[in-house]
C-alpha cells in the first residue's frame, strides 16, 4: 500500500520505514540536519557512545539533571513496549501529541524525496532534535555506531564513552580497536572514558586524538575515569550500573554541577537488570559483554534463563559465558526474521549440555533471568501481562 509521506501520521510514516539496513548512507540525515539547524537552536549536547551501558548511563544523567531543575531530553533506542520510550523529557516519555507536532513540522520542512530516503532511526533522531530545541541539555545516545551514526550529525559538547567490546562487527569493524576507533571518532571536544574491559580501548582513545588533530586541526581532551569504587552508591544497583554511575558523576563534575548521590536512587531503569518480580530479572543485553556482567551479578546463584537471540549475534559465546549460572534454559518464541533459527540455537544448547525446558512457567522458589534482546524482554512482558506500572 502506497503511503503519502507528506500526509501520513507518525505511526503510518514509521510503519513505512525500514528498521534495519545493510549499508549506512550518512548523507541523507546530514543534509536533513543542515536544513533543520536553520530553524532550531540545540541545547548543550552530551553524546553517549559505546557497546554496552549507553541507555542506563544516559538515564542516570538525564534523571539527575532533571532533578536539578534543568530542562533535559534523553534520546535512546530501541524501545521495549512503546515508541515514546525513545524520547524522555523531564522525567516522562514524550506524549503522542508532542510527537505528532514534531512530525508535522518535519513533514512540512522536508521535500518528499528526502522523507523517503530517511531511515526509521534517522527520522526518529530528527524528531528528538526538534523536541529538544531551547532546552538546557540533550543527552544523546548513539545507535549502533559513532562516527557515521545519525546522532553524530550535530556537534557534541561532551562525549561519554561507555564499555566497548565486540558487537555489530559487520558495520563497525572486526576488532575491539576498530570498533573503538569508529565510535570515538564521533568526539568533537572532550571524551570521558568510562569502565573498560580491554586496555586497548584507552590506547585507541589517544590514537583517535592524534587522528582528529591531524585531520580536523582540533585538539580534543581525554578524561580517563580510573577509580570505580570512589563513591558509596546505593547497593540496590547492579554492579555494572554502579560502574556506569561513576562515568555520570565524572560528567556532572565536568559540568560543575554539585553531586548528591541520593538523587540517583529513584532513577527509572526499564529493562536494565531490573527486577519486575522478586525472583524475575529482565535485561535487554544481547552480547558477550552483557553476559559477562550478568555472570558477576548472579555469582553463586543458579538461574532459569529465558532466552533468544538475533542470528547475527554471538549467541554461542553468550551461552558459554552464562553456563556457570544456568540451571535451565527456555527458548522464548519470537516471530522475527532476524532471530536465529530455533534448531541452530537448540544445537548449541545441546553442545553445552544445558538443561532445556519447553514451557515458560514462573515458580516462586526459582530465580529467573529474561535476557537476549529488547524483543525477548518485550515478548516476555506481553506474555505475563506486564503494563509498566508494576
């Protein structure tokens, strides 16, 4: 069915867009921003890049800035239950009305040829730019990349570098060093480097600094976060969340905003090592890096894993890492062409000698971890009738 993009509602417009692509073309979103930049004034931009921890880092930071009475928009992706989760404004998901207003503005601003070319993520990013106009801060989470990510069309004031590891190799490079380079080349002024598992990431940061000096004639500043037990952080937060909080605190120090640790305590962290029931934890992680932090979190425990994976992820390594804490594993059925074939996943489960259960059944005296992707968490929440208010 042909859609008139100049008249379509946002819902109709996004349904017409592709969520995934094989090749990134930076030119369309760049030209789109050039047009939009003459119409709006962006706030102070804090760009968050990395492999893991971007969402929680951004939410901690945006939540704190909001508590300090700043106007702040936090842009993240993907969403779990509702599209509005991607744009968080002063403590709340953006309203349908504000989204539609932004959408109508962009529809009138751009020619239909450009509207046709923009991807789902690119258009969503432009919506966030428009909605952040005249705010104090824009906390901007990169998608899968850095240098050629849609979020990098705008100049950033500070870049926060979360933990970097292997993921999206087909787009970003086949080594941690190449991935780190792609992500860090998005830096415009100053990068704060958070907790890293690989020493080569820090080395890469200084190599990128030299590249930027040579290519752009600009000297960026690097701030390494070295102490990760410096602050007494609420024990309710998972270990990796505490590590991310140290990066956030470093950012607040750079902004010269006084830090009150108690203001972080009620930060909403949907899907980030979140207990939705006393014995059920959900986590939207999907790669070996995420599996490693969860093994530490559930150390000396045995969990029933509810799992599935995209076919392009290293699900074998993920399950190998999680094996010491797995009591049983249940494959949650997902209707998506990008999901690994069930027989291939079952073969890995067999090779690892994991106990497989066929039915998802939550029992009170058992511990459960729902993990593998945003889709896994979304499907599980729909199965148990979770409405986000529990």
